[in-house]
C-alpha cells in the first residue's frame, strides 16, 4: 500500500476494535444497523447465492461476521493481513465460517459477480488521487452484476469542520492495561487531506504516580472528497448515482442530517 502511515492496520491490528469498536462485541454499531436496514430496503435476500455481497475493506470483520451469521451470502476483502487475521480469529471464536481474501479497491478483478459491494467506515478515503478513484470505480463497475449496487460510506469532512469540536481524550482498555486515546484532527488544505492523528498513552505499571507514557502514535491521511467529485468519478466509470444518505440514521421517509456521505450508485442494465 502506498500510504505507509497506517501503522494501526499494519502493526497493531489487534488494537483496532478496542480503539474504534463497540464497548462490547455484541453491541450493534450504527454502521452495522444502517447496512442491515439497507439490505432489507434493497431486497437483498439471505441464503441466495445470486445475491452475493462484497464487504470491501472488511477490517476486523465487524460487519462481515454478523452478516454472515444472519445468513447473507457475503465475501470480505481487506488489504492488511493483520486485520484479516483478527477477523478470522474472531469468526473462529464464534464458530462462524467467513469468506475473506486479501485485496483492495485497486486490485479488485472480479467480473459481474456481486449484487452489492459496500465499503463502510471510510475505506475509500485511503485512495490518494483522482486516478486511483477512477480506476477503483471502474473495478467496482466490472465486479458488479448489471443493476448491481455500490454503497460507499465516507466522512463528510466539510460537515465536521462546520461543527468542529476538539475530541475529548478517551479512556481505553488495551489487553488489560489502562490507557488514554488522544486524537486530534483537521484539514491540510494545501493537499485536500484530512489528518487524523492518534496517540495512546499508557499508565506506567506498578508505579501509579509516574506520568503516563506515549506508547504509540498513528497518523492517517484521508482524502477530503466531496459528493460532487465522487459522483463525477463514478459517472466516468459508468455508474449511475441513485441517492445519498447524510448519516447512519438517515432514511428516505425520515431525513436525518449528519456528517457522512453514504452514496449509492448502480450499474445500469445492459
Ligand atoms: C476505518 S477501517 C473500517 C473497517 C471496516 N469496514 C469496519 O467498518 O469496521 C478502514 C478499512 O479500510 C481498509 N483500507 C485501506 N485502504 C484500502 C483500500 N485501498 N481498499 C480497500 N480497503 C482499504 C483498511 O485496511 C481498514 O480495514
């Protein structure tokens, strides 16, 4: 991968769920709740191999595992082996057989295979250039069956800037050790990049009076794409724009604004 700063995904994948996951593993995250509603909304059927789904950038299987358990015919794809290992271990623990392979938007080679491809929680923000977006969307187009759907879920950085609030430090539990996750973020307008800078401090063992020490630092650079650009790249790849949801709670009959871009595209019928 070009972006060498993603040390969380490559070096510390076992921390991902503690840092950004749910408090308990059985808790349903807003993104999981949204995708479950979306599958019903789009009449994607369980146990139907013609309704094959791809979870692109499946990470630690936070969505892949529960959807497999519900009976959806679903595959996951993930570029980082460490993240894949965590997903497989979690699935084994729950006696669930997941289908997960190594790959990315850039390497997706399937042909008319999927009824639905989704990328939840900012997977596409790791693409670094217009060329990568267009190539990736062409790969998505090829991989979808005719009338197949692509759902891309990204942060809407412009909405976040509008109500900017410095994130509060968060108490975390890392393999039984108490720590503090301190995140700062903001735009680098010269590069249209959003910098997400996370630091973890751990309390020193056995000596409670010692100052916490910096254990780890992780910088993610995310592309600040907006819906207009995304629609344009998708159109170049042959995909038709269908609709956009502004939050995980947004529904066609009950609009709820938020700071996400959850854009839906469709491959036209031949
Ligand atoms: C914030 S995590 C979200 C993981 C998962 N989708 C979820 O909702 O829990 C972003 C994921 O995108 C993956 N990713 C990064 N670059 C990618 C690319 N070029 N293609 C596909 N996935 C990518 C990362 O490895 C990571 O698993």
